[in-house]
């Protein structure tokens, strides 16, 4: 039978989808990209914030329409299922099988029973799982990674080094969905990275909910810097980047590795969320304004050409006008290269959802706009300063009209940061696809760069 997949949410979720695709292929199913041609549709859901939950429900209902035609089985897995399993079973009879994250170790048995025996797997435990019950055994489908099917193209792949999160920020449901942080063994990660290199992958994007926690649970100390060094020794891997490094976990050793290893992107993604000490305390963040500012100064001093990205939350319960003004001034002063903003989302079962002084939606929107408008000005100025500079660009595609080759610099994360549009030399055009070329920046647009191949 033909199987179609829809993967929602983060890159960590995407890896679970890729592993699941690999399992289907291993069992001789045909993977299709068009849901109209699918006998089985698998949806991997996100349940992180309200907008993600809404998207997941809408996607399930949209895919359920295909059951009126060719589709025989609709399977839903992932974070939304882990979080709201009992409710979903009652509300969505269109779905033939729900698979929770803590059932991934026997994922194929559930699917195989559904398809071969044509039965719906029912949970033996009918009691509702409370949000406060943190699953203790988060799974990776580790035994299946060698069969993983890469869906991100020829050049880059995500490499998950840990599962779950133990930080327990008061606004976040991830520990209740994915469990506490658990590191993968270094040997297994290296083996998977070598497999990716053999497939032609040039760039590894190392991810976990908090990469700076890597190794603490199984080795007794932070091993991220050591792991990055080991990954950089793999032949044919050209670029390595790591995402989601919490400020309190960024060590001097990690900064040194980024500064001195040419394969590792001079890029730190540091989700600080806020800068007001009173808000950071309410969020149960393990840092302070002074420590964040000190860290940023240290990184920029040791790596002058570094790219700094952060994410912020506006409208957290109790955020006063003074708290917000402090955050806005910090953004203006710090001049992050890249910045994302989220409006606080009240998540079921989290401590922050019970806090008084919840902020009105219109206030959240106004604060969101102010931060984004300021960051747009900062980004535009930073891009303008790049005109005339030269950089390496990984060329990944060609524009529809073939006027431009399209790629990314080492300082740009796929699907998050900007692109480089390179004026196409039609004699070379397709020969340059999937190669790294030296380019000169000649113009800028709002978020992207225009370049030419450097002589």
C-alpha cells in the first residue's frame, strides 16, 4: 500500500517522522508525497502551544476527507496524542489509530496490528493521564535510525542528541509531553552522523530541547563541546551547527570550540525568553539579566564574527509595562542578528497557567509588534553592512525562472533564517547545485541577500 506523511511542529518531531517513514519502507510500503494517492495517511502532531494544537486538529480533519475516497487508514501520532489521548479518541472517530510518544518502542506492532488484522488498537488503561504525570522513558526509535529516511534534501539533516527536557520552565509543557532530558550515547550519535555523511549530507544540525544539557545525565558533565569536536572529524561533513543552547549551559569550553573549529558555524541560538529578572524568576529560568549580558559580551569578544539568535516571550503573566520596556531597550541595545518573538500561550497544566495577572490578548499583540518592528530595523541595518563582503554559500536550488541560484551561508539555519540569491551564470548553473561557492554580496532585500559568484 501507499503511505503519505504529514509532519507538523519542530525539527525534533521531523526526525521521529523520518524514522517512521524508514520503518514503513523497511516493511516494503511505498511512500508517496500526494495524499490523494495514499492508502494510509500518517500525521505526526505538535501540541506545544494553542496555534500548533489548532493546526494539528485542522490537519487531521483535512486528511480525514481522503477517507471518503482512497485512504483506508488514518494514523495520528506525536505530541498532541501524548497530551490529549483520551479526548482525541472520543472527539475524532475518523482516526483509526492514535500513537502516543511513550508507545514508540512498539510503534510498528500497533501499526501492523491495525493494517494486517484490521483492528483498532485500544488502550488498556482507560484512566486519563494527568498533565503532571511526567513520562519517565522518552524514546528515540534508536534501533531504527539506520533506516531513517531523510526528508530535508541532499545537503543537510538534523541530528537529535537528546530527548525531553528537565528545565521545567513554568510556561512550557514539553517536560510533561516528552519527559525529562535523556542524552543519547555518544557512540550512537557518531554512528548516525557517519551514516548521514555516507548519504552525501554536508551539514549536520545538532538538536535537542536544550543541547547544553547533553551528557550530564549519562556522563556526569556537559559533553556538547566534546561531541561537536568528534562530529567535526567525520569526513565529508562540511558544516556543523547546534541549536537551542540555554544561556546558563554555555561553557567557556563550548565558546572556544565554536571559535576555533572551522567546521562549526559561528552561530549561537540562545533562547533567553525575557530579560527582566522578576519575569525570569516567574518563568523559573536559571539565569539573570546580568548573567545574560555578561555571556553575550563574552561570546562577541571571543568570536567577533558570531551570529547571535534569540527567542523572546511577550505577555507573560504579570509582565508590566516597565518589564516590557526593559525588554525592548535590551533588544535595541544588544542588536541581535536574528530574533523571534512569541506571544505567551496559556498551556494546560503548566504552573504559569495558574498565575494571576494574565495579560490581555490585545496587549500581547501590541508588544509583539513593537519588538518585531524594532528587530526589522536592526536586521535591515545588519544586512546593509554585509554589502561588499564575501562568504561561502551552500547552493541548494534554482529559482523557477533560472535567474538565480538559491542558497544559505553558514550563518543561516534552513527554514528559519534568510537566503542568498546568486545571479545565475547559465553556463555553470546546474553544475553548482549542492556545492559550496565563494560569493560576494552586492545587494540586500528585507531579510535576504543578493550575491554573485566571487572570482
